[in-house]
C-alpha cells in the first residue's frame, strides 16, 4: 500500500457523502471503511469498498503503510474524540472539499475538514479540525469555527460568528453577525440566533432561546 491510500472511519450515510467527495477530488484511493457500531459488517461491501472492521484495524493498517484516515461520522462528540485518537496514533486527516463548493483562497481548513457540494466559505474564515460544512450551508467572512463542528445543510452564518467545538448548527438555522456560540451546543433546525449562546445547551426557536442543557 502507498501513502495515496485512504480509509474512511464510518460506514453509514455521512460516509457515503465523504466517499463521493474523496473520489471526485481524485487525490486518494479509498481502500476500505471502519465501522465500530456494527462489528458484524466486517468483510461486507459498502460504497465500493470493504468494511475492514473497527478501530482494532488501525494498527494493522499503519503497519501496511496506510497513513490517511478521514472521518465519515456525523456525531460531533464522536468526531472530536476520534480526531484526537487518530492524531495521537500518527495518522493524517486530509481535507475533503467538493468541487462544487466555494471556499475562498485565504480560508484555513483544519485537518479532516469536509466541505460538501453547494457550501460557501467566505474570506478570512478559520475552520477547525474535522468540521463538516454540509450541503448548501454558508459561512461568511471572518468566522471562527471550532473543532468537530457540524454546520448542517442549508444553515447560514453571517460574518464574524464564533462557534465552539463539537457544536451542531441545525438544518436551515440562521446566525446573525458577530454572535458567539459556545462548545457542545445544539442549535435546532430553523432557529434564528440573534444573541450569544453559552456552552453545553440546546437552543431553538425564532429567536433562538436556550431550552435545556445538553447531555455531557
């Protein structure tokens, strides 16, 4: 195996999207998927490659020369933990940007960031590790997006928004300019965020209001 080989950790819906982007980019060859959720799938075919097993396969893969792993897991907390695990073991997390996404030249994309078709990321923005900017989402100028954040399909962030790590901005949500959203937050679908949101809460509605704490 060569350094052009890549494994996707995850073997469900989001992994399908990630695999499509990787193949469109043409920079890596997908040699398999990892699935910790369903051990019985080992050896099964998924999205044109084999399910190799779970995390126990990381050491054999490293010994075979595989150095690149990309996360195909939608859950923010899981992505945060898996990113740290992979980096601690020396794996590289490449970025995956769909050819039909628009990412400004000076945007910083952290390791493992995934930008899906139709997404827009405007100048001056910094994207953390293993972030998902999903279908037709937009992140405007000079935003700071923490590690393992998920900007869901059709969500829109105005300029200079700050989002803490492992936060999910729900489908179709809107965040006005200069708002700060904490870490491990869930913003509900269709919410309109017009003021700062603290760490570790669920907020939704128009305007978005804190409803409860998230489960830590």
